[in-house]
């Protein structure tokens, strides 16, 4: 019997490396590929570890794993696509007073889409990555996207924008594993554990912080305006709205006798509104630019669990359809520092129902 063929996205990290070994063990004909999405322009920037090129993907380790497993492997240059779809979106988002999530958009527009399109061009039926998420379903029933078994590593928040039609073709081998077991598999593969630290940062902001990146890439973002309180009183001058996000306290440079936090950013007036911490709490928000696996969310009010950022637990809420393209989320407990431009992702138990982009208030 012919083995099923799968195209595996390999970043050179521990999870995709272990995914490769698991797929081989499960009987797949695995074809590894790295979608190279970013490389620093400054040729003087030294690689911090011997395995790493100057990019976010560790191509050296991916090659090593492919050779070890005796699977074909190649590198596809996606840097222009990444710049057009992710960097541009990131810069324009901050310049417009919202807080984009490049990892969510990258999975939607570059990584998973790129793998699906590449698989189609090569006649490969399945696509896999090392993400911590699960697919549930059989060919005669609807497929669902679900949280990973290891709840601390679950990455479903970053994958809610997957096209529902892709689900039957996707394989996530480590989604049903605990991270400790993944590390054990990596050691058995002979991977250099000290080289495989997991990055928690934006892949293209590896030197300095995102504000430095914005200033370098888009100097016009340095456009001073007014800090205002919620009563419209002038409190000082800011550096440009692109450098401020809701909940931010540090770097404001305002002497006010109390701790002040960014409440919201107003792009139309080039102002940043600040106030006390209690002003950060909100009981509702509107969500648009929806990607839904369960369309019943648009038919009537439904109680759901909602994640408004990756690093915080899901909270209970009621999703209410408003028109044909908007959900109004009523949180059962007020949420702190909601950020327009970020994603709100909806769950029922383990199942991902979909999500969308939080709108300006």
C-alpha cells in the first residue's frame, strides 16, 4: 500500500522536529520544508548560536533533522510575501492606533496558507506543522479545531483563522502530547537541547523592541501629539500613537501624582488617552473580520468562553450577533486593557468556534 504523503513545515524548533519523527513513525511519506519568512537586513548582526542563520527559522537544525530521518527537505523563500502581508499589516496597524497580532496573521496568510498552496502544487494531500492544537473528525462528519492536550502550550489562539476547508488535510502530531514528552522525543533524535530555546517574541523583532522596529521601518511614525485625560485635559506630549497600547504604564513620561495607564489611542486626533487603572476595565467589545468554524454564532446569543490574548485564560461571555458581520461580546466579568486590533477567540469546551478582531471603542 502506498504511504500517504504529508508536507511538513519545519522551523528547526523542537516541536516541528519531533513532528517529523512522529509522522515518519506513523507511516507517512514526509516532505520537509522551511518557509523562510524573515532575515535581518543588517549583515553585521551575528548569529547568537552556531545552529542559527540570521533569521527566525533555524534552517541548520531543520536540515539536520531531515538528514537524520532520511526525508526530503527544501527551503522556500517567502520573505516578500511575509513583508507584504505581515510587516506591512503590523506597521499600518500601529500607525492606525491598533495593536495587531502578527503571529495570527502569519499563520493565516503565510505559513499555513503557504504550505497548503505548496502542497497543492506538488500534489500532496496532507499538510502538517508542530503547533500545539488538535483536529477532530472523520471524512463523513464535520471536522473541528480543538485545544491541545497540554493546556499550557495550546496554540489554538494563533490558529483560529485557518480556512475551515483545510481542516481535513491538516495534521498536528504534537497536539496530543505533553511538552515533557516532546522534549524526550527530541533528545532521542539527538537534537541539541541547549539550541532549542523557545522564543516568546515576535520573530522579526529580535533586536531591541517593537517600538524600535517601528521607528526604523517607518520613521514617519514619530509624530508627536497630546496625552489627554478622559475629560480632555492636556497632560503632555507623546512620541506618536504607534508607540502606545492599552494598559501600557511605562515610558509615558507624565508626572501626574498617580499611576497612569494608556486607556485608548485615537488615530483621528493623534491623541493618547490615559487614566487610572480602574479605567482599563471593559464589560463588552465588538468583534469583526470574523473567521468562524461554527456559523451558529451569527444566528442567536450564545454563551462562550473567550480568549482576548494568548497569555490569559479564557473567560465566560455571551456572544451576540449584530448585523451579519459583527459579534458583540458581553463579558460576565469585566476585562482589563482590551486592545483593538488583537484577536478574540471563542471556545466551547475544547472546541474552537472561531474568532475575530477587536474593534476600536
